[in-house]
């Protein structure tokens, strides 16, 4: 798998909450023209669980069409059950996805052994490599560093996207998997630069919706050993990294794109638009960086 920054792409909707295919194509082209390594749609940022199966597959189809092999496509499965996850992985692969990302099963709260078995069975059946996705705040369960290290040895598990902000946790993941053909990515923009600086492979980025070229360059600078240049971007855009997580993701990212004139910013209920107070902060951050 390629190291770098992967954008956790939002899913644009029209005012009637239907999928805005034209806006999606424009967003994908914005990513294609940037330095990101790929596009990772249909996670939390992409409102996967608020969409129908037909819509989810249509999003993958459009992104594969628009990227046309120029960027990797890594959609998230976002499923609670093993059979459903395997079915969706196969559908994604048939549509042309390069990898599948798999959230830890949410709501059902599997045991640690059940969690490991879930990923092993998914990886055994998936036509494309699997990327682990652990974020306890969203699913109620998480993969420990030791479980991740065990799964890293599976030939069809390529990487992990880890949602914990603690750098000691990320450092342990990197240490335990250092001898495996396996990459460790952070799922937070605020830890993208430090994670790469101590051996990580890159990031899965919400801010990449707004500043894909900056995220791509920052991570690539760090991977190349140009830590000074990477740190300058990290410091300059850190307020935006934090702002993109205002309230509940993807409310802030969609508001930023709306302020930039890219989409109308609508979210599927029960999600709502960003509050007026946070919108004013976001607008100021964007203006200070000449993004609007």
C-alpha cells in the first residue's frame, strides 16, 4: 500500500437530501488534482450509515469513474456483521475499489476474540486488501496494539487507520508491526505530522476535503525527511485541523466546503449544520489562510 495522505471524502447532498452526483464529481476532481495518495469515502465523514445500499455503491462507482486510476480508492465498509461486510467488500471490489477499510463492528460490541475473528474472516474472503479501522468513540470497541500486531501478519491485511489521538498508542502500533508488511496511519489531522515523523505511513484526513494539496504535501514532506517544511504546514494549518472536528464530523468539513462554494453543506438527519458560533470561527480560519 502507498504511504501518504488519504482524504476521508464527504458525501454531498442536494437540498432534498438526495445524492448530489455533480458535486461529488467536482470534489473528486479536486482530490485528483492534489498531492493526496487516494480517496477514502463512506466512513463517518461520508455519512455511510445514513445512506441506502444503492447510494453507497453509487458513490463508489462515481469515485472510481472520476479517479480513473489516478488515485487509490478505499471505501469504508461500515457494517456490524461479518456476512454483510464480506458482501460489501466484494461489491466494492467489483466496482473497482483498490482496498476496503473496515470499521470495528459497531453497536454489537463483539468480544476481543470475536473482533479478531471478524477481521480474519473478512480478509480471507475479500478480493482486495483490508485496512483495519479502529475508533472506540464511534463503535464502542477498539483493536489493541497487540490485536493489531496479530492481524498485521495476515497476508490480505495491509494497514490500520487508527482513531486514537494518543501518540504513545500510535508509537506502539508502529513498534509492534515494524517487521511486517503493514502500515500504520492516523485517523486524525492533528497527529498526522507527528505520526509520520516517528515512523508512521501517513493519515486519513478530514481536513483533506478542504485543503487536499496541503495535506498531501505535509505528509509527503515528512515521509521524505523534510521535517522543517512539514512542521511549518502543521503549525500553519493546525487551527483548521481542530476546526474540522467541531461538533460532530462531518458538520464542520461540510460547512467549510459550503463557505468555499463547493457544496451546499446539507447533511442527512439527524445530523444538522454547524452552529452559528462555530461557523464564524471556521470562516475566520478560512479567511486567514486565503481559502475564501
